[in-house]
C-alpha cells in the first residue's frame, strides 16, 4: 500500500525495520522440528511433477506451498508482517521447488534476524538515513497528475501534446463541391461531365 503513495520510490523497505523489540516476531521461537514436520507434509512426493522438475520429491516442496507450511506451523492465519518476513528469507526466484537444505538455511537466517530486531529509528549508515528522508519527501506534483505530461522526449509530439494556441480559428467552409453541384444527376452521365 505504501507504493501507491510513492513512498517506496527508491526501493522496497526492509520488513525488519518496521518492528521494535516491543513487537517481536514469533517465528523465531518455533522449533525447527515443527517446520520440518510441515515440510514433510507438503513435500512433492513421488509424482510426475517431481520428474518434470528433475528433483527428489521427498526432499523438495513447491515454493508456491511455502505459505501452507507457515499456516500449518502457526496454527492460525499469519499476519501480513509474518508473511513478509517469511518470504523475504526464502528466495522465490531461483526455481519452482525448494530443497530441505535450502529451507533449513533460510530458517537459520530467519531466526537470526528475528532474535536481533533493530529499532526502526536506528541507522547503520548515513546513506540509509538520507535515503529514508528522501523517500518520505513530498513531490512537487500530485501523484495522480504524474502522467499528465510527456514522460519521454518522443511523447512531446503526438496525441498527448499540448494543444496549439491557434485551434480556435474559424475556417471558411467550402460552399460547393463537385458532388453538391452535380447532385441529382444519374450515375450514368455523372462521370461524363469531366
């Protein structure tokens, strides 16, 4: 929702910066065994899909089923923050399946980050501080008006260009044409007049 207001113009925010020690993420306190039980429950298994993905079905889970693992482990619907944190730690752009080893590595990183939450107002570099200040600066135009002008140089001429100042001129209309002069003449002798 913040991208709608242009607040993430310089890149997506870090989900861990939104949390304080007063609001700890509960995912770090869940044991690895519980995660692995849910992993085994949603494993691909000995199916044709495992053959198509060329992986061991008992050691892999579809990345599209990771949210089901989280539902199963928590026993409730996770909050949006928990989903963000969980999917941030599990890379979803490498392949369609995630192996057991990769899942365990992702869990270790997740638990390490959950154990040491940072205050949202603490910065490790001046560059991150300036970037956050720039993210929340008001634009000189309203967000809905950003596309009412040409974005590229090639768009300055065309259907969306500014109207020329002489568009209100009245032009003298042509009173007669060959069609109006010869109105009522039969098609057989119409072309013979030329």
